[in-house]
């Protein structure tokens, strides 16, 4: 696990009418302040990443579908420097992943349907505090996004 990344189980409450899927409460440990909430979708097999926020803390949760969420620790002063962490999150593994600033991250849609990813952040989007990098070819992270048989 990468230093500072927090994985929190989220509750699903089903009944005869449908279900409630908890995302964030102001009493949660990960909650600091409200920045914005947005939904990003990703098609099966498509990769969105790499990106890194210099100030923003991310709280990802997948409401529909599944993604492979990948993190890379490029912080030279971290105990987990240069480590990669993979997490499958979504309907099959409902959880929230909290990502502190300065962690490279990206995700790939897995399965056969479009995935709906919610990001609950502690500050509004600021294009000046985000860094982006090609997910397939770059000089920092060597990662193979293809499906791996285990």
C-alpha cells in the first residue's frame, strides 16, 4: 500500500425499491473540506491517466461498472517511493480510495460496460496544480495496462 493512500469500505443498503450507495459524510475521517464532486466515465479498455495533483486530495468511488485504479509514488521522501499499487474498485468491490497530493494515478475501465467514477475533492479543479503524463509512454512510470492473468 502506498504511504498516505486510504482505502475505505463503503456501505450499500439495498431494499425492494433499489439501493443507497454511501459516498462521503462530513463526519468521515477523510473529509476535510468541500471542493467539488464530479462524475467521470470511462469505456471498457480505455485508460485515463497518468495525472498528479500538487494540492488536491482525491476521493474516488465507482458507482457503476468497475475500474483498475493504479497509483505510483514518485515522492522521493516517501517510504513507498517508486512503488505501484493496483486496486480494482466498483460494483464488485465498493470502496472509496483517498489519494493525497503528489501521487501519480490513473484508471482503466474493465468489464463490458461504461464505468461511472465519482471524485469528491477538497478543492475546486485548478488546471495549474495538475500534472499529466502519457499512460503508455513516459520516462517515469513503467506500467503495463494490459489484462493480467493471475
